[in-house]
C-alpha cells in the first residue's frame, strides 16, 4: 500500500525536485500530484518531466481565494493524497482548505519558528541581527506559520550577512530536511501528543 503525497509550488520547485530525487517511488512513497499557483512555475516542468499529474490554480482565474481553494481542494481530493506538502507555495490557504486536510499538511519555512514567520523570513532575521538561522518543517494550521513544529535545523549566520550565501545554505538544509520529514510521516513515526496538540513526537530510527 503506497503513501501518496501531493505537492504545492509557486516557483522554481527545487524542494519538489529534492522530493522527486529522494522519496518519489521509494519505500512505497509516491508523489501523485503537483499543483501550482502560477502557470509559469518551474515546478510544473519538474513534475511533468517525472510523469506526475499537474494542475494550475492561479488566483486570477477565480473570483477569489475561497473559490480557488475549493477548486484546489476538490482536485487534490480526487487524487487522494495522504499528505499535502507546501514546498515553496507562496500563498496563504484559507481555513476551509486547511480543515479539509487537517493534520495532513506540512510546510517548509526558512527560519526557526516561531521567530520570523511570514514572508521575507531570511531578511527579517538579518535585519534583527540574530546570530543563528535555520529551517523549520511544521504542520500547517489556520494561521500563518503557527502550526506544530515537526523538524528544525539551525546554523550559524556569517557576520558578513551575504544573503545569497545564506539562501544557498537554507536551500541545502531544506532539500535534506523536507524529504526526511516526509519519510518519517510515511513510516508512521510522527504523532501528535494527545495532551498537547502543539507537541509532535518524532520516533527517529536508529
């Protein structure tokens, strides 16, 4: 029995590519769908090259976000994913969408949440002058970047604050951490604490 995932993208799709290269078709995990918020998103080309079903759900094609998210959710439901992965999806999804996939949506964020949520996370961290940056994989709830943390990895920020270098370091971590999170969930090694839904227990294999 396969563990099926759907991936949402907005841009080039390098995190999607990391998933295609490391988890797709391995150990029962299949990427069954890739949806993009922009028709020009490079992630669509990556999915098509891998033979994965794709769809475009641009806000401009709908009367509003609510209508778009219903169409997107309906499209995903038809493909029956066990997990929805936001891999560089640069739009806020409606609470109604999140409720339809409650506990089954994860996101990758380029900062150590709860610090620096939302857009421009790396720039926020640099402007604040923090010494440590990082990446967070978290479950998505109805607010922005507030869901329970699944995995985090930190790194020391260089004094010179070269943003291109920092972005490259962030991407390297994302490309490692996101596939790891998907594998752990697919293997049944992730569970919510029944006494505190903000806590996620991860059974890390030896």
